[in-house]
């Protein structure tokens, strides 16, 4: 069973539909025991960091997610779910979960395309490539030319380069994939990224990090 964390951050049903399409059983839940009893966990989200963290704390899910990491249960972060696993976000100067060391920063304003000198729109919304700089099982058999769907105004800045697995360019180079132990997280939305995104979800559903329960 795959637990999809429900913390009122949106985009939950599209993740479940993608898993249903792939044939994997999942449940949208905010029940701590259901999450800790799952084979793997997906932490999606669209919304603001401060309100999301408030809900996670109110439901006790903040401590549950830290326990998921401690137990090395496979955890996939998506978009806001990726940002919140770091220590602090510039969005509302929000203290986050601190599962991984680092911060979340806003795109600079104005955001200028270095090649054309055009001003780019923020939020970054649309399709972009991800340059994978290290191999990871969740990204096996992904075409290097594949594009993924992004919707965000903030991006993670890990404290250590060892956490960085993928980079994307949009005015600046920013981190779009991070991983450590049982955690892998993407700034883009695999559930909205067509076949390449579905392949990432399928790989995650089959991935078994070391010492997983």
C-alpha cells in the first residue's frame, strides 16, 4: 500500500489517478498509523509553505514524516512536498521539516533569460528538461531529452552537493531533483508529466532502498 499524504495542499487526486493507472494500490490519508504502516509514502502538494506546515503540525503529520525518514520507508516528495522537507523556506520565512539540510529560495525578480535577456514569468510554469547529474534507480530508463511539468516560484537549495541529483535551467540553474537514503524528491510534477513522469512513479513504486522495512 502507498500512502499519499493529505495535508490540504492540493493535487492529491491526480497523484492517486496516476498510481491507479499504473496498477498500484494507494490511499489518500492523514492517519499517522496508516502512513507508518505503508510500504512507501508520497508527499505531494500545491500551495503555500506556511499553511502547509501549519496543517502538518496540527495533524501530527510533521513528526510522522520525520519518522518515515528515520525508518527509511521510501518517500517521494513532489513540488511543495519537496520544498517542505528542507529546513526553512523564504516563502513566509517558514520553518519546515528539516529532514534534509538546506533552504528554499524564491526565484530572483526580475528573472532574466541569460541568452535572450527577456524577462521570464514567475511562477515558472511549463515544460522543462531535467539534467540528471547522478544516477538513481527512480530515474532509470528516463530519456535525457524528456521534459517535465513545473509550477513553482521557489526552489530548493540543499546545503550539500551530495543531495543534488538533477538540475533545471529557467533563467538560473536550480535544483530540481534531490535524494538521500530513502528519500527522493522532485520540484516538478511527475503525475502531470506524461509517460516520463509515469515511469518515474513506476520506478518509485518498485524501488527498495537499503534497510527498508
